[in-house]
């Protein structure tokens, strides 16, 4: 890899990392290319990007993006996206199904370095769509009860 190629990779990763709210670093030792590719395809609709990058290049790009405090050893795969809940859910689910071959190491969520426990807790939170569904249910509750009461009143008057 030439120096200009490395510079180009660093610049593009810096831009990507600056625009993301969540970055996860995982170990993928033992996974097949087929498994990694199926993971990439599964998370692409969620706006999550997955890439294997050399540790030195990723370290420089993360520092340029303002994500300091992450240290890398061994094999790493970098996963990033806008929504930290969907990212945490995706990597936690994949880690469960990979039989120990895919291990979550650390992350950088909204400007803070986080450990695996934090990522697991975030993965158990309801997603944006689930929260909107809960909110919609709360908002429509009074109207639903009002309609049910009117229907019961109508039935009662029909019986009399």
C-alpha cells in the first residue's frame, strides 16, 4: 500500500468517524469471509458501516476525528453508524450467534469511550421505532378509551 493510498484511507475514515455517533471495535478472529459479508449486508440498511482497517490507520483517523482514548491490539474490525442503539443491537446479536468468534472489545459513543458492558446495556434499550410506537400508544390511549366508552353507551341504549 502506497503512502498516498494510506493518506486517502485516513482522510475518508476521518470524515466517516466525524459524522458517526457510535463506533465499535470488535475482534473477528476465526470468522469466515462469508460470515463477515453476511453481517455487512445485514447492517447496511441500518446505516451501519463495517470495515477492517489497519490499526495504525484507524488510530490516526480516530484521533483526527476527535475520538481519543481507544487502543488497538490484534485483529480489529471497525463498525460505525449514526444510531448507537441499532449499532449496539446489531453487534450484540451477531456476537451471540458467532460462538465466540466475534468479540466486542470497546466503543466510542457520543464522544465517550465505552466498554462492552455499556454496549450490552445500550443494546437492550428499545430502538427508535419501538419508542415511537410506545409514544403513539400513550397518545392514542385516551381517544381509544373514549371511543370504547361511546360504543358501550351505544350498546347500552340499543338494549333499552
